DNA sequence: GGGTCAACCAAGCAAGCGCTAGTGCAAATG
DNA sequence: CATTTGCACTAGCGCTTGCTTGGTTGACCC
């Protein structure tokens, strides 16, 4: 068995697994389906992953890590105004959500199927990501760009953004960036009112 | 077999099923688990429901119907200003979401497990509910209470509200009504800016 | 050119799954 | 009274599931 390394083969298999998990759901995706999609036999799967659970964990882990990387890059790239940083985070969030869509849909909908150990490990990753958001929201509150409770605002914003995976059509008229800007506009027009 | 009637017994079973579906997920909830929780044997289950799918459909149907009823009542009760109606919808949404929580969590997370026929039927119910929202948002746009695209605003708002099932703690300091008012405040402070 | 090792395969086990068939029985119905 | 109906039972069929086992292949290494 191949322990927990990150071979290129494993990455490819993880990507394929994410796709199937989205199409059929984790529980209804059988190891035989996974193997067939990967062009191997079901037994061979367990050379790459300890068990089916580990495949799920791998999918979610990679998606969340990508989200973290992209958000940090976006923040490093923009200037330090609260407005710019808020826009950057919203755009980065939708960028990962919609390009790495499969992995994130799995993370959103199959989280409860993780066993306790995997959930604990991945919780830390997710918390690190959410901490970025709360930090940016804090800055926006301090500049008077938005109003309200820091906890509530960040929850509402993330809810609105994550919900997009249920209705957004990449072939439609709107780009993810436009979406992000619209949301930020919706909650920041209040700025000059106080 | 008991066709599709709505006996009180069946309602009670549906409520219990919703609870189990939330705890374990639809696919991992076996008919034996359902039967045990209901105090009968697994075979007897199929006297009340045609198959397992029908139990899922019943759970979601009842939750959505309740949501519709409560939202309509709330709109009928409040005065006709866009602000009042917006608050009423948000409060009604959180009221159903958090009191009928099990059914709505199932609707949100297990929707894809419905077979095509059930999905088609329930889609109409859900569309009727969302139409209420879009109507109220339209009125708010017309009064200049909120700004932006009607489609986007309603999606963002419903996303923010539905996301609450993931983090809201009924034993915490905030009431659902406070939550609803905070969200409405977040998107309407922009009113006097234009 | 023997040894190593990741990658794969064929075959199948034990457990659990949704669901059916056939029956018992008390209350409602004529 | 006889019959129907509603609800529950027991027993188990037929199938799928995640995973294991034991072995083969071919590329690379000293």
C-alpha cells in the first residue's frame, strides 16, 4: 500500500474521483465505478488509497488547499485598502469555487461522510481559510466600508458565495468576477450612510 | 399498500425519517434503521411507503409546503411597504429553516438523491416558494430599498439564509429574527445613497 | 542479470442492502 | 354474523458493497 504520498498518479485519480462524487454522490459511487473511470480494476484502487474514505479526504484536502493558496496570492497581489482586499477575496473565492468546482461541491455536500479523524484534520485547513475572510471583513468594518457584526457578516458573505455552485452557469452571460463585484457592491453601498 | 394518502401515522413516520436522514444521510440510513426508530419491523415500512425513495420525497415535500404556508401567512400579516415585506420574508425563511430544520437540511443536502419524477414534482413547489422571494425583491428594488440585479440579489440572499443551517446555534445569544434583521440591514443600508 | 518496487489483475469473501411473499389479527363495515 | 380493511409480523431472496488475497508485469538499478 502506498501510504499517504502525493504521487502524480494519485493526484489524477483524485481529480477523477471528485467528478464521480459530484455526479453520483459519495455513497453511491462504488469502488468499481471509480476503478472503471480510472482505467484500472477495483482491487488496484487500494494500492493508491487505504480505503474509500481516504479518497474522499484526498478530494476535499486538495480543493481546500488550492482555495487557501489562491486567496493568499490574491491578497498579496492587491493594494492594502479594505475595498481592494474585499474584492480580491470575493473574486478569489469564486475563482476556486468555479474552476475547482468538483472538489468544492464535494467538500460542501459530502463533508458529513468524512470519518472523525479526517474531519478533524480538514477542519484545520478550513478554519485557516475562514480566518482569512474574517480578517478582511474586520478591515472592512474598521474602515466603515461595511457595518454589522464581524461574525455574521462573514457568514452571510460566505453563504451567498458558496450558494453559487447551485445556480451559476459558466456558459451564461456573467463572469465570476462580475458576480463577486456585485456581491461586494450589495453589502458596501452603505458606506457613506453610516 | 397505502398509496399516497397523508395519514397522521405517515406524518409521524416522515418526521422521524427526516431526523435519521440528517444524522446519517439518506444513503446510509437503512430501512432497518428507519423501522427500528419507528418501533416497527422493516417489512412493515412498505405498508406506508412504496419504497425508500418515497420516504425521502415525503420529507422534502412536507418541509417545502410548510415553508410556503409560513411565508404566505407572514406576507399577509404585514403592511405593504417593501421594507416590511422584506423583513417578513427573511424572518419567515429563518423560522421554517430552523424550526423545521431536519426537513430542510434534507431538502438542501439530499435533493440529488431524488429520482427524476419526484424531483420534477418537488421542483414546482420550490419554484413557487422562490417566486415569492423574487416578487418581494422586485418590490424592494422598485422602492430603491436595495440595488442591483433582481436575479442576483435573490440568489445571494437565499444563499446567505440557507447557509445558516451550517452554523446557527439555537442555544446561542441570537434569535432567528435578529439574524434576519441583520441580513436585511446589511443589504438595505445602501438605500439613501443611490 | 538478479533484486526491487510500484502498479496492476483475477477471483472472491462476508456483510449488508432494498424489497417481497405470505400470514396473523383486531377493528371497522355490511 | 361474515367479510373486508389496516397494520403489523417472519423469513429470506437476489444482489451489491467495500475490501482482501495471492500473484503477475515491466521498468529501473547496481
